[in-house]
């Protein structure tokens, strides 16, 4: 029962408090270690072909190290007092979830658009996407925000809750480490195509089940919110595989179908054009309200996911 209360407490902490800037965030520490490990690997391994083997060290050391660090921290805290260990577990677990942060980012962009402040909307979007935002019009800004919120339903909510249900805060933190690795070195460019392949592949594997759980929850949420759940299912079946990620296409296509809009298309990254597959049908242009609707879907999915994960934790504890 303790694990279930910790899971619920962590979810509430994230929903209410989020990630205060005044407190150290584990992802920052992970980023520091990832950067140092990359420097060591590149200093030792000189041949580009050998970097593919060396790249295995990232998930091997960073992910396992994150798990052990949290496990040891909670183990040590339990000797001081069990309540300290439980409270620490809840806080650490809450840092792996980003429901509030994701919602705040999306709603800030929507508010700027509704106020007619395109400059501020572009600036806010640039904080959460890698694409160029300086020349985006309103539908393109909305697309960027909707894609970001939809895609991160898996990475920032469902996956950490799922792994917390299975293995508590240590396993959720291990997942967050894998996801951080993917965001830092998991690129298919010249610099990281060899060094980062293992991190990218490992993140894909870890998100495989949570992404499909998210797909099912999105259909349920679309039905409950009186959105087009049939189109949500249809677009996931038709378009999700077009996305370069084997997992991110599911929530993006599902949200596109539910809202009756089209995501994907042409983006620019440092002035270089990049065509992404189009997901969904463009029944109408995207608008600021679509960002709000996506955030509401995200909130609803997160709540249903918590219920599912509590049930999974209960079953594991009963064995």
C-alpha cells in the first residue's frame, strides 16, 4: 500500500507544485554526468566506427547509475525514519513527471495567441521546441504547441507513471535518465549517429508499451470529452507509423484525429527545412483553442493513467 500512496502523492505534487526553480532537478544532474561521460568517451575513442560500441556505455552507466543512486538514497533515508524515505520517494518520483510543466507551457502559448501577441507566442514556443519559430504564423504556432503537448504525454507522464508502478521511484528515475539521454545524444546526425544510437534505441524500447497504453487512454478520453474518438483511432491506425518515432506518432495522430486537424508538415531547424509526415486530416486550420483542448486531454489521460498504474501496483504488491 505504501507504494500506491507514494505514487498518488507524487502525482499530486507534480499537479500542484510542478518543478520549482529553487529546487535542484535530477535531470540537471543527469545532464552533467552525460556531458562528462561524452567528453571521456570522445577523448579515449578516436575512431568514429568504435563510437557505436562505446555508445552502449550511456544507457549502461547513466540509466543504471540513476537507478542505484535513488535506491541508495531511499535506503539510507529509511534508517533515519520510514516517513523520510516515503516523502523523499514521492518528491523524487514527482520530478520524473511533468504534467504541470507541460500544461503551463501550452497554456502560456495559447494565452499569448488569444491576446494577439504573436511575438510572445513565438518566444514561448521556442522554449519547448527545437524548430525555428521567428516566422511562424498562428496555425503553425498552434501546431508546434499541440505536437509538443501530445508527444510528451508519453515521455513526461505515462511512461514515468508506468515504471513507477512497476519499480517505484528508482525505476521511474532510470526511465527519466534514458529519456534524457535520448534528448541529449539520441540524434541521427553526423555527431551522434554512432555515439547516440544505443540511447535512442533504448528510449524507443522503454516507451513502446507506455505509448500504446497512451493510445488506448486517448481513445477513452476522446469519447468522454465528446471529441471524435473514432477518428482518433482511425488516424492512429493510418498515420502513426509515418512518424519517425515508433512511439510518438501514436499520441500525435490520436490527438489530430480527435480534434479534426492535421499535424506534421514543414519545419525549419536553424534555417534548414525538414519535412515531417502529416498526421490527420486538415478539416480546418489549427487555432489557440486546440492547444487548450490538447492540454485538457493530457490532464484527463494523466488521471486515467494514474488509476491504471495504481491498479498495476496493487496487483504487483498482492503477488
